[in-house]
């Protein structure tokens, strides 16, 4: 997705997310993935809480991608910086 489209997308998502960055630990992430997988396999709906968490995580990812793009950061540069 181009950077300018990403920025527009972030603005739209901003209205539906609870906060700009979402922190989730490994156990919470694994549990969310399991619930989403189960919902998908059984054609079930996600809970409002899981839906919100996915929206928050999407915004976090989009924001990080947008920031990396605007600061001309690449994976190679990150690897060099953080070994």
C-alpha cells in the first residue's frame, strides 16, 4: 500500500480504535490467533473485544509502516542498527 494511502487509512482507522498503539504479550497474541483461527474455521463471528483488538493491532502496524516509510527506514537499516 502506498504511503499516502496508508496515511488516509490510518485517519479512518483512528476513529475506530481505542488507542494509537497496542501492546500485546506473546500469550495474549497466541490466544487471539487461536480465537480468530477457530472463528474462521467454524464460520463464527469474533467478539467485540477481539474485533477491537484486531483493529488496534492493525492501526499499530499501519502506523509503524507509515513511520518507517517517512523516516526512510528499511529492514536492512534496522538489522545493521540492532545487529
